[in-house]
C-alpha cells in the first residue's frame, strides 16, 4: 500500500530515567526505575492516596535559557528539548534566518499530547483567584493550549508544511508518529519531526486517576509499584516525558549519507467503540491495529520478533493486551513492558516507547521488564525479565492503547 | 519620587527579567519592538511590573504610545505618585 520508504534518522527524549535517549536506554537495560515519591507539599496537603509518580530526571526549565523557559509550559519545554535532540541527532543544524538544512516547505511537525498545558492553566487560575488578573501572564493561553508543544517545535525548526497535534490520550505519541509517516506518504513533506509529550503531574490529575482506581498505591515502595504482567500489579504510575523522532524519506536520507536507525514500515490505528476507559474485552480493536500494521508493512506475524507492549500494570488491561498479542502475532515474540521502569508517560509514551522499539532492533537487544517477579499465568507470553535479551530482530511492533479506545500499533524494521 | 536615571535602571531590570535583554542595552533611544525585539505579550508583562515597581497606572492605550525606552521613562516620571 505505501510506496514511499520512511526511515528514522534522529531520536530525542527526556524521561524519568534520563534527560536524553542514551541515559534512558541505559537505565532501562540496567534495570533502574524512574518512579519515586512525589516531592511536593500538596501530596500531604490533600491527603492523596497516591504519593508516587515518574517525574523527569532532568528539570527542563534548567536545560533551556531562562527567558525562553518562562514563556513555555513544562510540556512545551520537554517537547522542544526532545525535538531539538532528534534534529541534532539527524545531523541537522539549528535553523537560522540565513540557513536551514531542510526546506521549510517540505518540513512538517506532528507532536501529540494527551492534555497539553494543564500546569499553566491551573497555576494561572490559582493566581487569578488569589491576586486578581494583574498576575495572570499574557502568555497564559499559548502556554496552556494543547497544540502549543507542536507549534513551538514548528517555530523553532522552521516547519512550514503543517504542524499537527493529535490527541488520543495514551496513544497520542504513537499517533503523532503515525500521522508524521502519513504526511510523507501523502507527499506533503519530506521530513517530519514527530512524537509526543506530557507533563501533567498535579494534585488534580493525580486525584482524578486515583478516584478512577487506575493507579498504584504502593507508596512505600515506589520503584516496585509499576509491575506490568506481574501477578501483584495494582495499577499504573503517572509519569511525565517527551519523545521525538526525525522521519525522513529514505531516498533523501541515503542521498545525504545520514545515519539510519531503521524504517517505520507501517502502522495500524483502530478504535474500540466500547467504553471511555475500559478496553474491549475481546480486544478486537487491538488485534486489528497490530494486524493492520503488518498488512501495511507487507509482513506477517511470523516476521514479528518483538513486541514493545503498552502494558500499564493494570489488572485488566495487561491481560487484554496479552490476549490480543497472542491472537494477532502469536506466542513467539519477545515482549517487554517499559512502563515498568518509566511509568506511564501518557502523550509521551507512544513516542518514547516507539524509540525504544527501534533501538531494540538496531542493537539486537530487548530490555527487561522491571519488577516482573511472578509472571501472571494468564499472560502466556515470553516477557523479558531480569537481564536484557540478545535477539536478532528484523521487525517489531510498539503498542499504545489510549483511554477512549484508541488503538495504535507502530511497526519498525531494521534498515 | 524617582528621578529619570533611577527609572531607567529600574526599567532596565524589568526588561532583562522579562525579555532577557542585557540591562546595558536598555538605553533611552532604543525602540522596544524594532531595536530590542520585544513582542507585544512581553510589553504587557513589562508594563504590569513597571506599574508595581513605580506606582503608576499604564492603561493599554497609553502603552501603545510608548515606542522607545525614553517614552516609557518620561511617562513614568510624569505619572508616578
């Protein structure tokens, strides 16, 4: 179906395990956890039942020039940091008025987020109530708007072929990448900076997830709280983070001698039409998303050596996905669930985990699933635990399933 | 009441804080938009901080007339209590 080869020539991320891709990847291989006690007085002030989160390893406000950082919501800050890393990693210079390495009319941006800039929205509302309108920043709206992260990246990297910000909760980052792939397929762009970002750890979001009974309350052992596929899992851990990739036409990348990590060979997107938070019990949509990705890539389930699971560490969700993987792909793929170490990065998850899937193929190494001490017998999959698994891979799937029934599967192959 | 030199240095501090322009670059003849590259949103922030610092009111239609640093210094000097 697709006739334009799309490869990945740059990757960037800032996550609870590290301020870039290398430290995140190393942390994952070494079995480190990005989950910790939330260091904020509001945890006790509101007596929240959930006191843990996957907070960023590096404060983005300290990585950007002060004047720029104060004009950006935290979600915008990390989207910009990840995008610039990916851009530099692709071998492109930071654009200026005099020179750009990529023709702006052939450069697009597609960066999803689940919720955008709630930290600014809520902080400004507090200021309005306490001190009146004078203290409300004139930049409040550009900081809270969900297209803000993508828009700032587009301005910074001079992208004129269109800037998109898909929102599909936990699938936003994966949709960001799939949509970027589509921009190139449609001939709208030759290069797209694609990914996702989320920074929404705040009393109200933590309280909201807690009230929905979806998050772990293992407060005394934060590093052991996120345990996808394990018998003792009790919910996910909210995290913050951003991931970005440079998607590029393969012929353009080869002509300039770029380093190519691998191909984005296809994707599948379906919707459950079932429930606003619960997955369809038969997993039809998840199965179809994975199947559609394989069809688009011209591959079969036998070709898929690895699945990077969405698996958030919820009792029901992990089983649903395991069933779907067995039906769509089989019992043979080597599986890992990175939310065990990273927490749930919501809009950032699909992008960061897509990068991890690509790296698994690139390095021939699948990271372990942290805290997998007793695999739930209902899972029935080969999930890596303990040490990273060396395995030669030609193709792998990355799953992201969002609240609202959004199912996205990205299919990466080696070069 | 502050004299014009004090107003200028107070204003330069605010401009550096809000827009990152070095205080030494904030001189009377400089245009906020054309020379110092300060956008309208930052001008609003600068005005609010100047109101607090100097005890003046700067309504939006007055702010629109303050093109240069010197205009702003003159305005504050004329209107501060």
